[in-house]
């Protein structure tokens, strides 16, 4: 995509608040961008029109996923074998055998590094590109993307949707409530899956709803939050919005292809939302904090006699299906898929059969949205303890992703008290990914 010159003024900022229909009292007046912004000249700028962030909460082991080690001491190798991928000479964990067949479509970063090994702090750094501060909460990638890409909404749905429940670091920070994700608040795999705040109260018929809307419009005349209220009404009264969340419209074959567990159906819902022009979707897969007996959560799952329904096989099935499905529907080239957590796990298996927190090196998977295909960027050392080459920080990764998403990382935001804050201050772009 060629250079894009973006401009904004006070009026356009107020107008964009209407793209946050889930927020009935949008926080306006923060995050306003400066006038006279620079042009981004990189051909890679804005190649990703939408994004699905797969947040692997708890710290996935790089050694049991995208960076397994061969011919290492037993205490490093762990419980699983490896499988050759479709990239010559590159192996994944044997538990990722489906993703291994699609590796030629992916970018794998094996040299991510961070100084933070505590979940909450590491989440914030990984998702914002800023080291946490007690004085300021920085906005996450999704909030930055919807705040900066100021276009008229193509759908009554919120521009940033999270599935199923929130996690630390995934919010809007000082940008305010208007740029928070809308969390569905329910498990898409559950028998009673129901999106929160989407259904109209049973006794409230369409005529009464319209009367309330007109009354509210009169009360809100001249109010800066008026557009957000109107957009909220548009969402709850829209059949299109309801249809986007309706997994019953998918065939049993498609549902089973993604996997019938929570993460699989959440990824299927994410694909539906992308099809309905939602620009940013986050799917959370919790449970990756595997300090003990990691074979059970990672491979077997907690399902009694069933084996192979743990975190990694569930991830493998869902993500391989998501990538294939997006590709078949012509959406992958414009949809950036990110799979990451806050850090990795220790190179040595502990005495409880698990691995502990290890931020010094870990892996990230990227696919689609114009990202290079079949690229392994950076590497860890022989035992997966430290970066061997091309050490990459969360700030570097966020700067690179922002460029792909059409956000100028050199621009500044403003806090509620008018303080200018750079979108990305400490990162360097990963040129091999751009």
C-alpha cells in the first residue's frame, strides 16, 4: 500500500467516538492527535485491514510450541517430541502438527525478550510496548488501532471485540472507555452462549425502544457523548449485529473443524466478526501458566479419559482451521493473525514436572495481513535460555505491528491532562517483517 497521509481535527475526533457503540458514556477529550502528521512511506504500511490477536494468557512455553530443542539435556528437552514443518530445517513441537503443515504461511519470531517475569507487568509490556508505570496506564495494540484508524464504521458492531473475558493489559489505558474492547462475557462453546448487553429486555418491544431512543436524543442534544449513545442503540437493535454472533449459522462440520472446546469456537466467532467488518478481535486462551505436571494441561487436558484436548492440541486445531478458513474466504491477506503470550518458560524442567516464568526469550507466531511467509526471525541459544541473534523487545514488535495495521507509531497521543505521549517511543521496526 502506498503512503497514507492522515489528518485529524477536533471535529473528526468527536465523530470517531461514535464507533464505540458499547460504551454508553464514551470518554471524549483524551488521546487527540496532533495536526500536521507525517506521512508513512513504507509499502507495508496498512497492509492489514483487520487483526485477530490470540492471547495465550499465562506464558506459553516456547520449548513446547514453536522453538523445541533437539539433542539437549533431558531436563531441557521436556516431554514432547518434534515434527518437521513445511519450512525446510524448521521443527515445531509434535503437538503442533497441523500448524507445522502451514508454517510456510507464517512468520515465527524466536528471539522475543523482556525483563519482566510477573504476569500483570509482563502483560502490559507485551501488549502496549511500554514498560508499566504507576503513573499512567498505556493503551494496548487493539485500542491504539481503533483509535488511530479513523474511518466511518462499516458495521453497527463495536470496532474492538474481546472473547470471552478480559485480561490485564488488553484495555485502552489513558485513551478512555470509548476505546475499551467490548467483551462478549460468555463462552462461545457453552450451551447457553449469550453475548452480554445484546438482547433487548423481553418486555421492551421495538416501538418502546424507538420512543426511548428519541427521548434520549432530545436529552443528549449538544452532548459530546451523543454519538456513542446512538451507536449503542444501533447495535442492540441491529439484526446484522445479532447475526454476527450467531454460531448456529455455521455448519456442524465447520464447528468440529475448529474444535468444540472454548478456544476453537472463540476462533470461529472471531472469523465471523472479521467477516462482519470488525477491525480488531482478541481471543483469550487462559491456562498457560504451567508450573507443574505440564503434560496434563498442555497435551491431555482435564477431561478424564480423553487425551489430546489440552492447550496445545486445542490451539493447533483452532489456529490451523482459522488460517485455512480465512485463506479460503479471501480474508487472510488483509487479516493479521497474532499468537502470543507475555513470556516463555524456563529452559529447565523443574522438580514438579513443569516450567517456571522465563521472559529472557520466547516465541511469537504471525500470519496474514501482508506478513512475510515462511520466515523464522531470530533464534534462541542451544537450550532456549537467551536470544542467540536478533533480540526483539515488545516495543519493537508493537512498532512493527502498528505499521502493518496502518498506525503511524511516531505520532503522539494526549492524556486527559494534556500530556503528549508517543504511540511507540522505545521500539525499532523489524525491517525483515516489513
